[in-house]
């Protein structure tokens, strides 16, 4: 066994051990918590780069935990899709950790710092674990680790966050239970829990009603976790009232991990054949996603609270990703647009939430109408917001533009022209609400009666991650257009049996 | 018809009992306005799933009349000769994990309920909503 | 007269019975936790042990209970169980075999060269992993119980 | 006027929908207590070929080429990280009901043969292939491999020990969450 094949398990296990260490180290020195957490996440990020390199050059990593062969024991399978999502999640966690340093000191009792960072590290553990695992039940346990940490971390802000967190807990627990029930049905007909094994055993059982119901349950369960349109009701409150750093991490890394789980279940356990065989499942997903794109954008226009507006915008963007998933079965592009938007949306929404939380940090500005003339006082934060908002609208050559371009290609290729109209309409709505904010921030001049805001720039550790993300929005967009990551996308598509349309 | 009932309702009574409990739990989780009752409903819902898993592991056919008897999965040579079979240990293992997860979720939920009660002085969802509205109105 | 004091005076019977019962409950918890011969295991044993502490708190009040099981110890125990499991059991396997064996593969522990692989596994699972699980579960449940109970007490004191 | 009770209506609709879904699937759920059901013993593979000639070959201890290619077609091949049916890698035990195919494990510490496939001759002279599922190995090998008589313990803390580790992480998370939400004293 090559030493590098140990890395997937080390990414998760060292993170867990670090969480324990933070709890004990915090007893001696509260300041050390942040640094241990930061060092661990940096280390995990470096490991994940090695994993991606190994997967692309050598091949898929199969790792038998405890030395037991897969159907009897638990297996870690790391292919191109896992490695790609793992890097995104750990990169965003790293930036959120850097961002949390000052914002947490400002928002949370000093007494709670130790437990806060312990839970933060456990959240990262859960997210990394969900992504690398190759076992259905193991995924359930790790989903529960990261969800429990997320419930508590949202609630720590107090006040209305408690109710938001409670709603999230009830919805999330029902979602995870549905997922567990789905596993029960699959297990009762296949007798295995390993994803690769189940993929081979299922084709003979596609006609089995239990398998069909299992698909529905798993889709609903993970859809609740990912805040897919009709199941999103917990999401706006949770994003709005959570502490800043937590909003950043759950809106980017956690949403992406849930989407990853959904993609893994749909394409790796049930495969493309299943979703095209019985019902037009892919079409249903596309249509619901199209409704989500429009619904989220319209509700975002109606909001005055900036964070809530961004939360509704997230619902629309989850719709973009799911539209990519829905179209993937009928184009030669396969999952490429959806996978692109997983990265792109993480970059853009991370930057936007960092900026929005920066406004709250300095002057408690939650309302969009209070942001008048802020660009002169907080130039860097506002610039980051501007770049990310332009990118969201689809200003070339930003990442938002690339996503929309590829989604249009995919819709053209599939011959479903209606979705092109949906994409254009949703872009129009996005322009309305983002332009509204930008206009208030940059163009509108303070009137005499407006209250004087005397704010300066947020601390450096808070605006630099935002700026990094904002510039990445454009740099990554150019990289996508050049086509450097396309071999990775092809590897993922061929691994899932996509991209080949008969 | 009678055959169908015997085959799918009597022989699969484990499934039906789990389903009835599950639907009770789900109804309570969604419909009840009291936060604590919601949590109780959630626990019932989770427990019914455990019941379904555990019942998958049994190997006794018509216990009493039939040919096989399921016994606890602990190595016991004497029992094997008497015609006993070990029940499937895997669902037990999975559900031990599941029970811990359920207990953990309940603990976090209870902690949230305690905090909510401190904050609003009530556990009825409607009253909490009203108070939130009030706070918002006062805020602006 | 405070509520706490009144309760204590009223409950002589319960206190005496609890004093008698608690050692046996703890002994039984340890038996369930370590005895891999029969049914049981770390989680069940840990729960029984936690129940004994909860009985202590119910009979004598939180303050006395906390003297027997301080919260500081609780935090250490919680981490200790997982350290035993994930650190000692898991990472050492990789370290001892220089990256050749898998995580949690107890055959890679040097003990296996002396008493053989299966025996090592049995020893490790029965005595270290199960105890780690039990300690974590016990500490976690006791800690959750303390935190859920203490609030009410504070409210009563205020009134 | 009393306002419409929205939540009970939603709950009732979802309960009825779910109940209907469960009614729909009941025919395909394995019967209670079936010792041969997929979770308990083996899973049928979609293979069914004529037995004439092949049974003799199985009796002689050789898996015939037709069966081998059928199994490979499902995907149980070396490329998918499953054991292959190479010559000398397996052996066949004849039992009353059929033939057990035992394959050498590839685990470093436990190389001995173990049950993988089960081949049965059915009434119409057809051969049916089954794959053994998880509990078979746990029940038969737990004493040999872990020296623990209790299969739940060995399964919990050895075969699926990784799940258990994160189960502990879950309870740890819950304890820390409760501390964070409720504790107000100086320590932690």
C-alpha cells in the first residue's frame, strides 16, 4: 500500500483528534483553539491536494478500513468526484476559519470560544467524512456529525437563531431519517451497504418497488439537507440568524457536501439507467430546479435583509446545480455544468456572505436600505461584494458567466430550449436584486436626513478572505474558459457513466 | 384476497407495526404546535425505523410452529445442534449506532427547547412567532 | 427553608437506598461494559454507569453529585474515550506498521507478534475499544444531564 | 373566526401519502423471519443457465466458463476490486442444497478461504447463483478472526469499527453542543 492511500482516512481522523485536542487545550489557553483549528484545516487542505493529484495520475483509491474487504467492512472510495468536492469543501472551510477569528470574538461570549472551535472542527470532520466515504451507513453517521454541529453552531447566536436552529433540527432529523429508511429498503433487498457493491446488485432489482421507494426517500432526505426547492423552508432563517463564520461555512461547504451526497446517490448507487428507465426522473428534477431558480430569485427581490436576500439567492443557485443534474442524462456535457456550479457557487456565495457579515460586524447594518454610500467607508469589502455580485449576474469572464454558458450549451444539446428562457429570466431577476444593492452602495448619495454612519474597514483577517474569493471568481472563470480542468470533468463523467448519449 | 392478506399483512406484520408507529411520529412532528411534543414525535419516528431494521434481522419462521428459531448472535455450540440459528447481527450493530445518533439529536433538541423557553417564556410555536413579530416591529 | 434543604430532609429513604444501590449499579455497568462473553458492550455499560450518576443526582441534588463527578473530569473523560479509540487504536496501527496497515487494523499492533492476530483483536476490542466507548458515553450522558438539570435549579434559586 | 389549521392538514396529507407509498411497496419487502432473505443469508444474482454438464463440472471442483463469464458480466471482476474466479484461487464445497464457492481472501492478515457464491440447481434444471451477504461471514468467522464470542461486539467494534468511532463522535458533539448552549459558568 502506498503511504498516499492513507491520506483520505487521515483527512477525517486527524480532524476528529484535533477537535478533542481543542477541547483540552482550550482549558489551558483559550487563544490556542483558533490556531489549532486553523493548522488542522490547512493540513487537511494540503492532504486533499495530494489526494486529487494521486487520483488523477494513478487512479481511484480503495481503502479497506480495519483491513476488512468491502462487503464485510467499510470501504473508502476516492475517485475524481470525491477529490474535487473535498478540495472545494476544505478550501472554503479554511477561509471560513480565517474569517472566524475576529468575527467570533465580536459575536460570541469569550467563555464559549473553546466549545465553538471544537464544534467547528467537528463540523469540518463531518463534511470531509461525508465526501470521502464509500459506504451508505457511514455517510449517514457522518451527515449526523456535521448536522448536529451545525444545529448548535447556528443556535449559539441566541435570540431568533434559536428558533431557526430548532426548525433546522426538526427538518434535518426528518431528512436524515428518510435517508436511513431508504438504506433500510435497499438493505432489505440487496443485503449490502457498500455503494460499489450495491451498484452492481441493483440493476436486476430496478423493478423492485422497495428500490424505487428507497430512491424517493433518499432524494427527499438529502434534498432537505441541501435545501432543494420545496424542502428549503428551514434555510432562509438559518442562514440569516447564524453567526457570520457559520453562515459562510454552512452556505458554502455544507450545502455542497449535501449536493455531493445527492449526486453520489443518484449516479453512483442508482446509476443513469435507473433514472431514465421508469419515470422521467431527470425531467422532473429539471423542472423543479427551474421553478426553484425563479422562485428563489423572486423572493430574493422582496427581501430587505441582506443576509436573507442572499439566502433566497442560494435557493435559486441550488436550482442551477440541480438543473445541471437534471440535464446531465441527455447531453454529452454530462454533469460538467453542475460540477462547475458547485465550485462557482461556493466561491461567489462565500464572498457575498463574508461581505454581508462584514457590514454587520462593523455597524450592525442588516438592512439593504442602510448601506447608502458604504463604498467610500469600507472600500475593500464593498469591492469584494461588487465583484462577487457581478459574477453572480454573469458578467464575463466570471464564474457565473461560465456556469450559465455551459448550462445553455447543455440545454441546447439536450434540445430543451425552455430552460434557456428560464436561465435568461432568472438572470434578469438576479440583475434586479444585485443591482439594487450595488446602486445603493456605490451610486446613491446620502441625503440630508440620513443617519450618519461612521464606519471604517473591517479587520484585515476578515476582508482578505473575501477579496481572495472575489478575485478567484474571475480567475477561476478564465481557467474554466481556457479548459484546464476539463480532463478532471471528463474523468468524473466517465466514472459515473455520463456524457455518452446514445 | 385472503392469500394476499396472509402473505403481505400477516406474514409481514413487523413492517406494518413499524409503519403505523412511524406515521404516528411523523404526524406529531409536523402537526403539533408544542415544541416539546414535536421532539417527542421525532423520537417516535426515529425509533420506528430502528424497529424496522431490527425486525429485518430475525430468522425465526413462525416461531412456535416452524422449523427455525432465531437466537442471540453469541457463539453457542450447543444451541446450533438443537436447531437454533443465530439472528443477523448486522442490523443490531447499525441500530446501536442509530440509537446513539437519535439520543444525541434529542439531547441537542432539548437543550434548544430549554433555551427557547428561557427566551420566550412559552413553548407554543404560535406564541413564539407572535413574540418574534413583536420584537421585529419594535426593532424597526 | 430553601427547596433544596426541604427535599433533602424528606428523602432519607431514597438516599439510603441510593447509597446502597449505586455501587452495585456501577459494578454491573462495569461488568456489562467489559464482559464480552455475553450480551452487552461499551455503549450499554456506559449508559448503566451514567444512570448510576443520575440516580446520585436525583437522590442527593446536583451539587453533591458534582462533587463526586466534577465537570472537569467529565470533559477529560469524554475526550479520553475517543483518544483511546481513534488515536491509540487507529493511528498507532498506521504508525507501527509504517503506513502498510489500514486504519483501525489492530493486527498491526506489536502485541500481535506475541499473542497472535485474532487474540490481539479480541483483547483490544474487549478491553480498550469497549472501555473507550463506555467512558465517552458515560461522560457525555452525565454532562448532558447536568446541563439540562442545572438551569431549573438556578431558576428555583432565583424565585 | 378560527383560522385554518394549516399544519395538521399538511401533516395529514403527508401521512396519507406516505401510507399509500408503503402500501405500494409491501409486496416486495422480504417476509418477517425469512432465514434465506438477502439481508440474512444470500442475494440472488440475475444468472440462470441450463445445468446439464455444468453440474458435473461443479462436482469435480471447477467453476464452468459459462458461469464465470456470467459472473464477470455483472461486474464482479478484478477491475471492480472483487475477487476473481481464477484457477487455484477458489475451491468448491458440495453441500446438500448446492455448491458453495469458497474464495481466498485478499486481506493481508486473514488469507483463508471464505464463502462467496452459492450455486443451486433449481427445479427446471437451471443453475441459480447467489452471493453470500454480510452476516454469513460474521457468524462463521468471528471466533476465528477476533476471538470474540459475541458477534454484535465484534461487528460493532471490529468489522464496522469505523462507524462506531463516529458514533462516539456524534455523542461527543451532542455533549459539547449542550455545554455550549446551556452552560454559563466560567469553565469551558
